[in-house]
């Protein structure tokens, strides 16, 4: 019985690792990268978010004008295009996640970031 439980757990873990990237329980797909003179960050989104919309949203989070989510003194949660966006700055890694219901746009960018 115990051996079957361990095998079941291992099988479940292997199956989970084989799935597409999951963000908040939703499968995301690659959507290219934001592109401007300041930053080129890779973007992922759920199928119910257009790639162009996801890139625009992430770019607005990073270098948009108003409302602004990234400041010289840090990052704060904000609302953009009715998405709740949060960011995490861990040294050279910046992670951004914007969520609106079951719609998700995300980016994880590695490198120096200055606004």
C-alpha cells in the first residue's frame, strides 16, 4: 500500500512537470517580448489574452506613464487596463504578473533595469 502511494505521488509529480507553464493554475504560452528603447522583456499569456495586449500591458507596467507601477524607490501593485498587476524585484530578476479573472499576462526579466 505504501509503495503504491509513493509511485502514485511520483507519477503525479512527473505528469505535472510535463504540463505547459502554469501561472496561477492557468497554462500560458510565449508571446514574444516587449520592445522599446529601455527594456526587452519576454512575455507569456493565457490563451484568452492576446499576445499584443499582454506585451502592451507588461510594457506599461515597466515604463508606462500613468499610472506608474515602477518607481526609482521600488515597485508597487497597480491596476492597468482592469488587470491587477504586481511585480517582484530580486536583484537582477524582475517578475511581473497581471491578472484579471482567469486572464493572465506575465514576464520574468533578468538583467539590469533602470527607468
